[in-house]
């Protein structure tokens, strides 16, 4: 059996590291063809020495010499720059492109992989958020398969197995509620980045962990689900489920509901996306109903966690509004992590951006790039000149 050759974009992040663990557990099924990272040169070098890919790309060009000197003796090709990450997916040396890049940076490589007919395992939700209309259209045109890695979308995808032609009445996306579930707006004004990074059930990268704390993550997932599964926003519901065992549900027109359950682990959706339609043997710990005396559910607090309500507003408005939302959120989250703004400032910066940045109903690759650029300029002015808020 030939191995599935993987190009792993963003190998040093949380998803990338776990994806390599899945690949290592199944050496007869997968091999690593390409590894990329933006800044973490040391870990990229270590990963390359372990998995011996054909090629590595370091996004930050200042690290090129360090990576080249370490890997050139091993006959591993080394490139640098964002353009190289975008272009490397074109090569025939990879069958599947796993996109684990963070934020807007995933859009161009994902589109390029689609246009070259690659199978895509997508962990970069921002690609679907800002360019879902374009990505789904291009995937149909080039007959490229896109499989979700987000646990919620993987759960929905699994629930839809065998349901071709059956009308979806509702997609129910679950979320833990994050570390601040139940807090008031006044309490949230005082929280720190360290507190926000302590997620109760999931181990993730910093940006997505903050998104989980603001509930923005659920809003981005709703927009992503709209495009992944071709449903109207009115058919998408967010439900808080603190135990994080039911990863999402699908309700059909006869009233029946299917759910996908499992312990909180990204390895399962990663493995499922890479091996679909087959399920791989896993020796990870199993869920046991005896360990859980009850599952609880509650509606999200949209008034306190305003980021979620803003995301749902952007989903309903469409056009380039999700792109404005995403760019403003990225800038605000990184400003919060660096101590420039408070936790509750995040929603305010996003709201002002959605009000002020030029809105367009029709989107192209060129205008979402320009929308992203203009939004970041606007946000940075708000962050550096708070009196203008």
C-alpha cells in the first residue's frame, strides 16, 4: 500500500504537533512530505530530523539560514517566506494538504491547494470564515475534497454519513463555554490573559484559546458550518455543553437527532480527516458513560459574550463582513495577549470595525485581501489611540 504523503502547513502549532503524532502512529498509512512553520525554527528543525520530509518552509525569512544550515546536510530542501508556503502545495510530492495555519494566513495556501486538486484536511477555520463562498466554489470547480478537522465540524460530518438527500433541519454546534462561563460583564473587565488561557477542557494554541474564552470561536464555527454544509444561518444553533463530550449534533426534518461523542481530543478528527472514509485503530483512552453522571446544556449568554453575537451578525450580513470580523478579532486578541487592551475591549474593537470598514456584498480574493488589510490598519489605530474608541 502506498502511503498518503502529507504536506503539514503549521506543523509547530498545537494541531500540527498532534497531527504528527497521528502520522507517527500509522507509518504504514502516512508519510510526511512537507513541514512548514512561521517562527518556531527550533521545533521545525527537530520535527524535520524526526520525520525526514522532502521539503520544509520557514515563513519568517530571518530564520532561513538557521534552518538551512541544520537540514541541508540531511538533503532536506529548505525554503522561506509566505509565498513559498503558498506555492509548496502545488508540487506533486504531496497528496493531502493539512492546513493548520493560524488566522488569515491560511487562505491563500488553501485556495492554491484546491486549484491543484489536492485533498484538503482543514483545521484553519478562518479560511472558511473569510472566503467560504470562494473556497466552496473553487473546490467544486477543481473537484478538490475538503474535510474538516475542527471537532465540531468533524462531528457534524460524521453525523451526516449515510444521510445523503435527507434534509437538515438544524445543525447544533456545541461549546464548553470557556473558562469564564457564568461571569458577568463587570467580572470580565478584570480577567487576565493568563486566566483566559486556562481552558477547562481543551488544550489548544493561544489564539484559539482566547477565542474560546470570548465565545468568538463558536461564532467563527457557525460561519464555517454555513459554508461546509451549505445551510442557511437560521438552521445553525449554538449550545453550551460544559462537559465537552457531545461535539455537535444534527437534527433532521423528522425530528430525530444524531450526535457524535468522544473525549476531548483533536487526534480523532485529525485521524478521521486523514484516513476518511476509513476509521483508524486508536489506543487513546475511551469515553465511559459511567464516568459522567449527567450531561448539561444551556443557551449562550449573547449579551455578556458579545463576540459571539457579533459573529452571528456578520454571518447573517455576509459579503466581506465575516472578513472584517475575523481581521478585527485577530488584531484585538493579539493586543489583549500583549497587554495593550482589556478582555472586554476585544468586542468593542470588533464592533467598531464592523461599523466603519467598507462593506461589500460581492467578494473576490482581491477584495478580501484588501478588506483584511484595511481592517487591521483601522484596528491598530484604535489600539494605539484608545481615546478614539
